[in-house]
C-alpha cells in the first residue's frame, strides 16, 4: 500500500484570464486581506495563492472552489473543514518568488516549503536565527559555496517540518533539528514525539524544496519513493476521485510504500 503526497504547482506569471478564474472563488475576507498589501505584485500573489489553494482542495474533495471552507484556530495552522469530523485531508501552501505550490495528503499531516536562492537576504543573519547551535557549527565549518547551498536545504526542511507541526519555526532554533547534507531518498526525523519522513522536492534551478509527511504510530515504510508526473492529457486518483493537472500548472504525485 502506498501513501501519496499530491504536489500542485503553478507559476505566478499566468495569463490574466486564468488569474481571474482562480480569483472568482475567493471570499470577501480573503479579498479584504489582500487589500492590506502595499505592493500590487504581493497582493496579486496572495490572491492567486488563495484561489489556487481553493481549486486544488475542491478537486480533492469534490464540489466548487468557492464552497471550500477554510478555518484556523488561534495559534494553529489553517485547515479545511469537512462534513466528516473523523476525516483528515491536510494541506500545506508555499510561495516563493514566482512559484506557488500546494501539497495535499489524506489521513496525516504534511508540510511543504520552497525557497528561491535568488532572494536578497543575508543568509549569515538568517542562519543565526533559525539554526540550532549544533547546526550552526556544522554550517559555519563549510566553505562559502557549500554554505549557500546547505543553508537553503536546511531552511526549507525546517520550514516544511514547522508547517507540518503547525508551529512554524517560531519556537526557536532548537525546537526543530534537520540534517544539513543532501539526501537521495528521504530521511526519518523524530520531532515533538512523532516521526516524520523528509524528502527533497524536484524544483527549477536556483530553488530548493522540501516535503515532510507524518508517520503514524507503528507504521513502517520502504526506503525511497517514486514520483509520478501527471501529464496534461492524463489523470491520477485521490481516494475515489480522479485528478487532472491544473491549467497552466503541474501535478506531481510522490508515493511512499508502506509495509503492512
């Protein structure tokens, strides 16, 4: 049996007709929130991300994007409200530069993060804020080229795990520890009394991406995973529902094999 993570991506530079199509499902509160952004491009990215999220969830749940009900309790991450309280369809949204990605999984938590290495940030300062003392010592011992690469690897891993936990990385640099080395097939991470499976995402040049899914008590998985890129003229399935890639976007299904 496999556990499937569905990863939907779209570039922000889509045509205006498609942009407005995604916006048609937004609530008045979401539009009001977007008006708080000072820069037009930031506002448009927020609007597109929310509209795209709604469309993705509607495809998984059935129904219309405008009917998807999202809610968040204070101090908790956003969730989709379902008619069956025992059912879990978790999602994670990430925006970076010109790329928006939504991860969806059934029955467990998920975290996704993608960062652009072209962002103008002081990685030395950010590393001091987000790396634990051990991670920082390991990172500072690397040469400058390696440091830049490993910084974004570790940063996306921490962000993805923080999203899966629902806490972000606000609890301090020691709350979440991640490996700094490249991974070929994924790695187990024990954090906050739970186990998580971390893997890297295939992303364009100058981007770094990480995926984290929760492992329930007693679960065992084979090493590695398989990726299915769903072509525009093809489809895949989620529970009893068929899925097709988004217009002007891509759909990747990452499959982890569970040992019964």
